[in-house]
């Protein structure tokens, strides 16, 4: 009889372990965010620079708020939580971003420029994950008077 009880206990523990692992793996898919580093300027695109025009829909949104004539995408990255949680992700030769999941409904975004913290925001994920919504962090372009940069975070497209 004691062997049967141990086997039953061991079986229950094993089943609970498998269920816990399955829940962990299911949650591991997590959230995916699309980040874009954008340069805002009144100048024309410099020759030889690898800059892309901002997609028309996003450009239309930012032009309603900001004053610049031109918006160029410097880089884009997909940030996958929890895999990238708390990791510094290089988004350009000067900028890195860190996203941490604070809880199921909030993220903390830190932006580093030249290895210095330049912006930090805690934001609810619900609005960002809604299609078409964005979280925007911005600042002055230290190299060009009158220019600025934006970090735009949105839900990652399903195909990425």
C-alpha cells in the first residue's frame, strides 16, 4: 500500500509540474512590440543616408501633433516580451531601448542615448496593443538644432 501512495503522489506532482510548465510556455508567447526610431527635421534627406520615409499613416498622425516637414525612419525592431524583458536592444548606433513588463497590464520603457538614460515612461499596455495606437517618447537632436527624434512603440504586426 505505501508504494501505491508514493506512486500516486509522484504522479500528481508530475502532472502538476507538466500543467505548470504548459501554462508557462503558453504565457511565454508574451507581447510583441514594434519600435521605430524616427528623425524629425525640416531638412531634406541627406545623400547617402540609410533613412526610410515614415509610412503615410503614421506620418499623418505625427504631423497633426508636431511641426516638422520631414520624418525619416532611422531603424525598426521587434521587441518580444518576455524574451527581451529588461534587455538593452540596440535601435541605432547611438540609441538603445529597454522594455520591462511591470505586470500583466504595464510596461516600463527606458531609452538610452550615448549610454545615458534620456527618457523613461511607465505605460499601460492595453492602449499600445490596440491596433493603430502608439506610445511616443521624444527629445531634441543634440547634433542638429531644431531637429528631434521620436521613439514610436506600437503592437507588432502579426506576421513578424
